[in-house]
């Protein structure tokens, strides 16, 4: 039996949204990043923290508002997406101004961070240390010798074919690029969330349309 339509449907529950969880992680990582690498007197510090916070808060507010206004939900989710884009530019500026490289999207170190599905800033810090110490290999494995610690199969290197190992990246480079990877994940999730919200709004309408439908039903079914 189909459950009757409610004037104010179930709403909220934003903490179960993957977009909220990743955005909250981005915020926690950004607060730590700013504490360590951005001057406390710098306006950039406040802007980065506020952009990261806006990403989290607007997802939550939009989810809560969805009960009575799908339009507001769409607007606030869009604001969250825009805030994360602003934060992305701040991290890119940080790298560029210091002559640090921005990793490519297919960099195995980014893939390793995403695959770990970190839930806390401490877990992201553990990944950063692994990258810094060379335990997150360029092939995406957990270390230069692979997860088991045994040498990889293949021909042994000869002195003439050995190359000078690349210097370990610095922590500011690692964490900034890690934050960019997490922002990319959160942004992708929000893009899909916005598409789903738009589709639902076009199909079902908002609070006004729902109110009209229910009032008409009550007249025909006293």
C-alpha cells in the first residue's frame, strides 16, 4: 500500500550524506593546514576556513530546509559547491605562489588517499606521513616494495640503469594536494546531489505545489 503524501516530508539527516562527510573532513583538514602553514594575521587564513565551513554548513542547512522548500535546498547546495570551488582556488594559489607542484588528477598518491576513505584529519595526516616517508609508492602501493614488504618482481637494476631518486615532497605540498583531492571528491558528490535535487523538483514541485495537491485531496475525500 502506497504511503500517503505528507505536507512536510522527511528531511534533514544530512550527517548520513557522503557529501557532508567529505566536506566536513575537508573543513577539519583545512583548519589544521591553516594553523600550520598560513600566517595567523593573513586574510587568506580566514577566507580558507570560512569557505571550508560554508561548504559544510550549507549542505546541512539545505538538507534541513528541504522539508518546506526544495528551492532553498537547491540554492544552499549550490552555495556549498561554490564555496568548495573557492577553497580549491586558495589551495592552488598556495602551491603556485610557493613554486610547489599541483599533482595531476591521475597521480597515484591522490588515488591512494581517496582509496583510504579517511574519516578524520588524523587519518589524512597518516597518509601524508606515508607519502613523505616514501611508503606510498608512485605505483599507488603502500610502499616502495609493495604491501608485503618483499621486492617487486622484475629485472635487477644495474649501476648504469639506476636513476637518482626524486626528493621527498614537503608536507605543505602533500597536504595541499591531499586537500585538493578531497575537495574534488566532495565537489563531484555535490554535482550529483544537485542533479538529483533538480530532477526531484521538476518532477514533484515544491512546498506550494504539495500544499495545493493535499488541499485538493482533502476536499474530494472529506
